[in-house]
């Protein structure tokens, strides 16, 4: 499943679609002079489709409308009073820069999903006996440096959190492995009530996977990418392509997990 998820990354990158269509157009148009007009017409169609794919992905209202369907069900979080009934917090990896960015530096490095790391700090202050379990190994093929769990340990301990409140799982590479391997960490009882912290767009698959694996989890979504509405004039190829990549990744991931009986 891990290798397949990496090979399918191309399917979640609309910029790669545009590049592939442009390459096809070049191949067709490059031989147009020596072949029939049919090849030329198809080459121009491929070029036109590539430009359409490239331009439409920057119009943000469209991916935002679809992302809200993933994020809105998890907008509510437990109150301070409700928090008292929970045993701990499970924090999913994915918010830390690669190990090569950390090594040789004196400061920790978070990426765009850094709220996954920061939000639990508020919860731990509100409930002093709350346990924190971070789950994440290394999701890159060739990265043999510090695991994500090791980087998370540096982050939390540098903020003064007592080591006794921290638990780490450092072998998982996917959401499914997060759920399965975290349940095997010494001192963990997945039947106790836990808060599950991850990005809002990733929560649907995460909750379903953890519950399927026997965890008693309640979603605590962070890192929202959408608001209540998006201006019709909002346009950015950078933000738009990232949102489409997130959306397609989750759709394909949820479909694959359901077909495999993991969610």
C-alpha cells in the first residue's frame, strides 16, 4: 500500500497533468508536417486541454467548495469541560519538514500543516494529565535520517513538556499504519477515549481508519484550508494547485482504503 500510494502521486498533481498533455501536443505537432491533418488537430486539442487544466486549477472557489465537504463536518471541537473525559491525544505526523532540514540546525522546522503540532499544546495545558501520542515514521523512500517521531520529540521536549506525558510511534508510513502500530505502543489502550488531531481535510479518512482498527477516537480537526465562503475573484496557481492536490489525494486515499477494508 505504501509503495502504491507513492506511485499514484502523479494522479493527484494537476500540474503534472498539464505537463503530460503539453508533451503529447509537442509529439503530435512535431510530426504534423509529415503526417495527416488529423494528427495536427489532435495535437492542438491536447495543447488547448493542457492550457485549460493549467489555468482552471488556479480558480480557488472550485477546489474550496469541494474541500469544504471534507472539512465542514469536523469544525466543532470538544469544549474545555468535555476535554476532561479524554485519556489522551493522538497526533498524526505530516507537519514536520524532512530530516535533512532539521539536521545541523539549531531550530525545529514545521511545514504548512504545523497546526497539528501546535494545537495539542493548548489541550495539554487545559488538562494536565492528558497523554500525548505522536505517530509517524518516515514517508520518503530514501530519507534515512531522523524519523518524524524523533523530530517531534525534539519539538515537544524543547518546549518543556515532561517526557512522562509523551509517547512516540516511529515506524508508520501511512494513516493505516498510524492506527495499527500506535495501538501496539507500550502503555497505550486504544479503547480509552482519545482525541485524534490531524488536518481537517485528512480527518474523514483518519477517523474511519482508526475506528476500524479498534480505536475510541473523537476528531479534533486543525489546519483548515477553507472558510465559510471564497471570493469569486480568488485566483492563485500556487494555492489552487496545492488545494487540488490535497483534494485528489484524499479522495483517492479514501476510495483505496474503503476498497481494501481499512476504513
